[in-house]
C-alpha cells in the first residue's frame, strides 16, 4: 500500500549501469578534492594571478548573461508568440551553437567580428573598435555559446504560460509591449531565472570559443578555464587549485539560485 | 432608446461562421444564450477585439470600431470595453488591488490615482479588506468579484461577461448572482452576458438573444421567450413541449397529428404546452380532451416531486406524472400508452 512499507525492486540490469554512471560522474570530482594541496591552499589562493582570473571569469560570465537576457528573452518571445514564415528554421538556427564545437564557434566569430571580418572591419574603420583578443571579445564568445540555453528555457516557459493573460491585459488597455513587460514577463520570471542560471554556468565554463576568438592574455582575456589549461602544462598543483575554485563557485551559485528560483516551479 | 452598441458580427472560426446582429441600449443588459459551440464566445471575442470581423460592422457609442469593408479595426487595448473572462484570468503575480488598478493605470491614471480608484471599486464589491491578497488566496466568489471590479474600473461603454458564474459552486452561485445583478443594474453602459444557463440569463438580463449554430434564432424579453419558444433548444430551456406545423384556425397539423388549440392562427405555426398538461392513460380516454394519440414510453426520470416521462409516437413529447400515476400505469420503457392534452392548455403562435 504505502510506498514506505513495500520495498521497490530495482532490476540489477538497471542498477549496475546506474551505479557505474554515478561513479563516473562523481569520481573525477572526488579525485580533485583528494589531490588538492590543502596545506598550501591559502597561500596559492592569495596569488594575484588566481584572483585576477577569477574576477575576470565572474565579470565576463555575468555581462555575457545580461547580454543573453537582453537579446534572448525577446527572441524567445518571438519564437513562442509570433507566427511567421520560417519560424522552425529560426528555432533550429538558435540551437546551432549548442551542437557546434566551441572552437568552430570561435573561428566563426573571428570571421565576422575579426579585424578583417564582415562586421569587424566596419567596426574598426568607423568606430576604431576591435573585439578579438579583448575582454569584450571574451563576453562575445561566452554569449555566443550560452545564449541558446537561455532562449530554449525562456521559450519553454512562455509556451507553458497561458496567452490569454495577455488578452486580458489587452482588454484593460495594455498594448502588446506593455502586456509583455507587465504580465507575461513576471509570469515567466522563474523560467527566465532558470535560463539565466544555465546560461551563466555555461558562460563561466566557456573555453574553446574564448581561446580562439579572444586569446589567452592574463588580466584581459584569461578566464579561469584558460588559466587551468595553462597551469596544467607547468604546475599541476596550481591547476588543481584553480579547478577547485571554479567547481566551488559553480556549485554554490547553482545551489543558491536553485533553492530560490528553480525549485519553486 | 439610444443604442450604445450597434453591431453586425460576421466572423469565422474553425470553418464555422458566426452571423449575429446585436443592438444594446445604454444601461441595458442583454444575455447571449445558446448551447455550447453556438458561437457565443466567438461573438464576445469579436466585440473585445480579440478575434477579427470578416464582414459587418461594430459601432460603439457612435464610433466605428470595426468595419472590414472600410479597413477599420481598433485593437483591443483602445476599445472602451471591459471583459470578465470565464475563469477570470486575474493576474496571479499581482494583488487584488493591483489587478483592479491595472486598467486605470494603462489608461493614463498615475499610480496613486489608479490605486485609489481600485480601492473604491473593491469597496463597492465588498472586498475592500482583501485588497492585498493574491488571486490564489481568494475564494471563487471573491475572485469573480475582483474580476468584475477590474472590468468596471475602466468605466467601459460595453461590459462583456463570459459565463460569469459557471466556475462557482451552487451555493456561491446564488449569492454571487444576486450581487452581480446589483452591479449590472448600476452600470450605465451596455452589458452583454454570454451564458448557457437560462437561469442566469433570466435573472440578470433585460433581454435575451438566443443563438444556435452561429445565428440568432430568437430574441425578446424573458416573458416572451419563455412563453413562446421558437426552437427545440429554447423549448427545452424553458421546459415546454414544442411542435411546428401548419395552422388553420384552431387546428394545427403536426406531421400526421392534428392538434386542436385554444388560440387562432393561420399558416406556419408553433404549438407549445408544458409537460404537466400531458395526461397519460392506459387505454384511449373517453370524453373531453380532443388531442389524443398513441405513444410509447422511451424513458422515465425524476423531476422534482414528479416523474418526467419521455414519449415517442407521432410527436416526441415529455409528460409529467405523479409517482402514484406512474405506478398505476406501469410506466417502463417500451410501454404503450395514450397521451392527451387539453386544447385550453396549449398555446399556438405564428412561426
């Protein structure tokens, strides 16, 4: 009768691969913790290079997320609420960066925003703005790979929200934009928050597109994942410390936001 | 009487065409009554600007809001129309007060003025002390009143209500209906109430417009509609047997049956009489009733203190009998009986 009394039988054929899968996911993280140089940790954390890379990572991931929210939420609304020819194609295009190897994304960004690129050359000549190998370039690379996460999450939330609330708002005198900001957006706020968290986590871990498009200059474009990669070649202990920090930051922020936003839906 | 709303609504939806003329005077409450799928809600959505008109026109308070032949269309947010939706659609993230203040705010009032107006309306519907509550904290009846206050707070020339009582339980419904009647009486604009419940329509409306299959089949005040139904649907709503036939003075021929009526009519005519006027006999009755025919029982249901017997034969008829009479006659489906109706209890009128 009650679930507590009757033990649920789990077939061995499922239990074994499930256990192996879990171990596969958890063991590397455990390895990281086991091999961490705990005694020298405080000193290593205080090294200026570490803090610089951490700050750069947090800042660029946050700015990239803001960029994704600003552009991605309206894009998600368009996909969810407006019938237009080629909508399926647009939706497919939005998800391309999800499956594209990030390095390829970085090359593609260079071709468009590089100094000889389609838009890059124009930006360079007209405004004297150069994007590749700058901090702004890091933000661009991160936003490129992270935006699909946000668009997909928000579009899903919008599809789940009753469009008749927008009709009710219209009968009360709200134009379509006002109905969106005053009614729809608050209704899908948990979805937007969930999308932003996913987007932020993806941006924080971004490596391939960043190193291709923005390079690896300490203090300017060297984010944590790049610092880990560089440290790995010279100093394994340093690489472990950096990885540990990245792991801690991601887990803490995800856990904090999950309780506050995502768990409630 | 000044007509506030003058509309000829022609709209299409899923291969279904609505073609309805509606005129509503200032202060008048009209009920659009009809079975499910008759096009009532489509008519309401067209009036609110949520569904396009393909032909006809919509004139409200002297202004053409819709006129497809002249390419005139007014978006919903610019119509002086308030809507109470069937499931209210109160914004779940706003308090009752902010829900009601939403309309005035969008129509140009500043925050303070909009909230003052909202508070005034909540007081008027008796929910002044619930202003800070979220919709999910309100009962069904309270949510209905907030929805009404929200629609009325923009002072609409036309108030639309879509099945305003359908979502409520029976007890709340009774109170809310009386309450609603009071507020509709005080509304100086035109009111259109969409419902499939005849009781709501009879209690709340000054005039009934009955639609079936997207067309108006009958309209008039409650007394006319209940006394002289013109379709089977209306007859069922008001609880009358209805036949259509050819009249020649006091005789109306319905199929193979000739009925004698008290009224005098010529040409196509309706004959209506209540189920209680139908007497059932085990054998052909002798004497006064002239309208007698053989019928077969197809069903028996409880109906108040009596039983309602469905009969087939030359005409389909419902008859109300007492349980004692039913027991005496042994009324079970398949049983043959004689039905009799006195001419004095029938009503005949031109079709």
